[in-house]
C-alpha cells in the first residue's frame, strides 16, 4: 500500500493475542458442553488473518491521511486514553457501594443528618469520570495487559490507531453541512400479509394513523408514539423508505414499501429543505463521510491484498496450539 508492505510476521504478532482470547473462549464453551458455540469460535479464529490484515490496512491509510491533513496524535493523548480506559474498567468491575442508612439514636430519634455546604448553581447530575492513583493504575494496567496477552507497546499502538480513527472521523465531520433536506415522518411496520391487510383496511375506514400504529405496528421503538420517527435526512433508513418519504405529498398515506423487518406504511407530516441536523445525525453524517473516504482509498490502485491461502495457513500454524473439540 502506497509502496509500503505489511509482513506476515507483523500480521502474526497482531493475530496471536486475539487467537489466545478465542482459544480461551472455545475452551470455556467446550467445558460447558456447548459444541456448536465452540465450533463458531473456531471459525472466527480461522478468519483472524484476514480480519487483522484489513484492520492494519485501515490503520496505515488513516495514519497517512492524518499526515496529509497535518493532524497528529501525541503521546500524552495516548496515555490519557489508556488511563481513562483502565479507570472505567476498574469502576465497572468494582462492587457497588453500600447504600447509607439512617440509624436510630438510643432515645429512638433519628440521628442528625450530615451537614452539606451549599454551592452556587444547580446540583450537577453527571457522574465524574473515574480516576486511579499511580499505584492503582499500574497494578490494574499490568493485570489488563496480562489478561489481554498484550505488551505495553502493542496496546499503545492499538490505542493510537483508535484515537487516529476518531480524529480523522471528527475532522471529516467538520465539512458536514449543519442542515439537510429532511422529512418529519411516521410509519407502521407489519411482518405478515394478514396484518398488512388489516392496517390498510383500518386506514381506509378513517381510523387515525397513530391509533393504527399503536394497535398493529411491530416497531416497538415508535409504536407507542403513534409511529412517529421524527425528522429524518436521506440515508438514515432504507433506500426504499427514502424513495417513498421524499416523494410523497404531505399527509399522504403511501403504498407499502419493503422493510428489513416486513412491510412499512409511511406518512409524511412535514418537509423542510434545510432542517437543522441533531448531534446524533451530525455524527452519523461524519461516520458516513469516513466510510466513503475509506472505501475510496481502500479500493484504490495503491492498495493491494496479496495474502494467499498458503500464507494464511502459515500464520495460523504459527499462532500456537489450540484446544479442539473432543
């Protein structure tokens, strides 16, 4: 790629810890008598060389693009990211703190409540990010590296790649327009023809759309809201959905369109040629922009995957022994 090679040894180094994790998982399933689950893990293991190579290609392309854009990742950012990850893992693993109770005094009256110093402004509701002291961090970090079968250097490389992907996606996101053509739409989703006929019959009889959605829609996320999906730009739903939603007249109940979960009846409530995107939609647009960029460079003439079946087998042979179903 761009004149640079990824060697089999480099791929092998990255495959080893993931293979070890899968081997442990397969051994657990075998011990539980879950032969089918163990076989699925074994299949995942056999695909590791290709998965790891794809990841390494993406990392190198991202690094090259960051350099082209004049963006860098500092060692301090990597250190901060690692400390945050380890602190969060330790916080999740820690047992919950006991709930304080008010005890009765010897005379039977409640003990005095603790005194709090008032602060200006509203009481914060967000939880502070967990942190670890130097000794706690080192102990937790070494334990994590041992369990993950990684060296400090290897994990820092992985963390750098993660931060780099986020940095590039965010940078691509800066070019996303804050508004877009959008429709305010609601829908009813059904998974069989009998339900579809009943829905169409109810709507033809004049039963309100939101009531029919509550009674029949299989979309549990919107059913209780009368099928309301809110404001949507193109590309957030299926291409069939977009074709209908962006062509129907306001208030029109369209013909059923094919949905990944069945049939979908759509009604457009409002249309805006320049509706503000929500923060989630902006993030989605940035992610789409990143994927479009990556597909373009990954499929370009400067990137070539020469991993052969023999080379793939060589990597798997050198990973180490694995437990096999008895």
